[in-house]
C-alpha cells in the first residue's frame, strides 16, 4: 500500500475544467457544485485517512433525474466519477481522483415511505443507518444491520459495501435486510432491482450490486425490511484469563446451537482503551472479553443466558456480569461501539483492518497477530465480530512518520494474508477499495478476476465509475504471478490500467 499507484491524471481534462464546471451547472444548481481548493478539502479522503486527493469538483445532486443526467454527460465526455455517501468507509473506496468528479449523495436524504404492513422502509441513499430505526421504533420496529458508525454512515454506502455490524451473527449483513434498490448506470439508465417482496424473478441483479463498491452503478433509492423488536434482550459481559479461553468459548457457544444476536470479542489493549473512553465497566484484569447478547422471548432469553454462563465457566471465565436493565446492556455496548475513537485517543493514527476467518482459527490468528505486532514494533488492539469470524485489528501508527505508515501497511497486509492462508477472506464488511486491492491476487486467480472485470465492462464499458478501486493495478502484483488459494498463478493480462 505504501507504494500506492493512483490512476494517471488526464491533463487535457484538467485544462478543460472551466468548461466542465460550466456544463455541470446546466444540469444541477450552481450552489450544488464546489471546485475550489478550500471547499473540496473536506472531501479529499474517507475514513481511510492514510491517503488524500482533491477531486476536480464535488457535485451534490438532489434527485435521481439529476444523477442520471450527470452520469450521461460524464459518460459522453469520458469524465471519471467517484460516488460518495457519508465518507465513513474504511478502505478508501471514496478516495477522489484529481481528474474526476466526486458525486456526493448526501443531499438525497429523505425517508420516502414507511410501510408497516409489508414491514419495510423506502429511503434515499443519504439517510443514516440509525435514522431508519429511529423512524420506526415508536411502533416497536427496528432495522437490524448496525455498523459501529451507524449514527453517521449512510444506507447507500452500507449497500455499496454490504456493511454488517455487531448483530450480523444472527441477522446478517445488509444483503439479508435488502429488498430493492433504484440505481443509475454510467450511461444514465435508471433501473429498479427488487422491490417490497422477498424474492423476484430473473437474475439476482440486486445481489450483484450489493457490495459492488460503486464500480457498477450509483444507488439512488433503497428498500429495506424492518423487524419487530424482540420481547426480551439481555447481554453477558464475560472476562477470560487468556485469549485462547475466550476463543474456545465462542466456538462452544455456537457448537451448542446457540445463535446470539451479537457476540463481540476484545483483547486487553482494547478493553483498557474503550473502558477509559466510555467508562463501560469492563473487566480490566482480563486478557480477553466477550459481549454475548441474547434476544427472544423472556423464557428463551433466561434459559440461553444461563447456558452461556455455564459454557463460559467451563472455559475458565474470570468474571461474568449479566445486564439487569436495557440501560446496563447498552452501557456494555457503548465501549465496543466506541472502539475506533478510543484508539484515536491513545494513538496519533490507526489502520482498522477487516478480515474474516473460520471461528475455530481465532486463537491461531490472534497468536499470529501478536507475533507480527512484535516483528513490526507496532501496537495492535483487536476487536472481533467473534460469532461470524470478522476481525478488526486496529494498528497504531503515526501518519507524520512515513516509515511508521509503511510498517503499518505491511503489518496489515501480513495479517490479511494470514487470514486467507487459514481459510478466510480479505474483507468482511469494509470492502476492498484501495486498501486491499493489491492483495486480491492472494485470494483470486486470473480467471476469477477476469470474470469480475467482464461484468464491470458490460455495465461500465469505459471504466469511468470509481476507477482504480478493487482490481490490482501494481505491476509488481502482475509480474510476480503469485500462487493463490484458488490454485494457479495470477497473471491478470487484461486488467485495465484505469
């Protein structure tokens, strides 16, 4: 990552910037376009702050029709487009291009319909994740996917990255709550995929665009299902003397047929950081900690919490605290939800990695992360969606020190390579973006990658939508022709050099 290659700047386009801006003002209001250095500075990066780049301009359409006209114009003039939601993405998926337009969907922020009979909500992409739950909670409903950034992250970005959250174990990621979308393709075509029903005929195009990271289309409307709030919810806060004991407890809970609503694991570094930040009452003497949340009927919750406690004791737990009220349960979660800002309070900067592994490899991976942390002499705090194997090592570094950033990126790459080695994948919910694109050849062979590129070419023949993301572009990755877990060598002869 430290030798990041950005797409080549189109000097001709830059020289015609005034003409481009003038034409854009014919499509949308002048006040919805910014292009000065000071105005565009807040948009030069997303939450993957290691890299920054000012765009040619930032545009803020207010309707689907404006999005369609913008894309049609940019397609005709071969102008690159980078979509952006709330800018909370952690893989650099919304990193702008100097010769491209950043298309922000933040002003498409209305809840269009709440349909309790069909248990769904129709929203524009700029609506925040948490706002959906807030809009329906008075009627006893909620929206299940809950990323840690749910107070600010937008639903359009959630769909583009197939985001998850602490309740993904039982309720799944965005794809499990998504019913339909309205999208605009690069040629300006507006299409509806899915709707208010749970299934539709034909190819699963809804599944195709979910998690496509802005490479195939722009999302202008989203229909999601909402759930009835459970009768009872309790959480257990469990400390362990070793990380291995905590990992074994996770495996045993699942092996006993218990599927918690959420099951999060944190190591000692993060226990202290989050407890200092959120005052959540965590067991500070523990080497690892689990938050296990159970929901359902009163009887079901009482019985399952008792079973979880017995399994924890069997796995040498050093402490167990059961929530006695909803406020206490939310306090348990307050620390975990604050993991990222908590790390920001103890380190100048951090990289938040995102890999997924088989649950039974948790202890092995934690041991390897510890070794790599010592090798690179950088601290790592670990948070895990333990139940579904999605891990988030937070690597501490100083962005003002170029060598520190290089070490952090190498450490992160080694962690992800090890995830793939033990049977896992490169990302669970943050996406590939620019952060992991050069690691794609660790997991996919040439045929795998070429099939993905062919799909992109069908929907975006000129590679104008979010170019430079997801697919490897470093020549080193191509020349090495590395062996990967799928067998064969990765050569990528046809990868477009955006």
